[in-house]
């Protein structure tokens, strides 16, 4: 069962940051999808929706 995760990403020390929703099996998968989508940004937080 896939869950929805809100991922918040940004460049450390710079604004604006972005957030978007990914559907993934778990938090680790959500992190992989987020890094694939925006490889240059760092993940600030991942929250289950």
C-alpha cells in the first residue's frame, strides 16, 4: 500500500525551499524519489500525509 509523503527540499542557507507530494511504500522510497526529482537539493523533512 502506497502512502503519501510531503517532502520539503531546499538548498541549505538559501530560500525559497519547495515542498511536494510523492507516493511511496515507505519513507526511504520517498527519499529516493525526491532525490531523483531534484538531485541538487537537500531534503529538509519528509512527513506522512
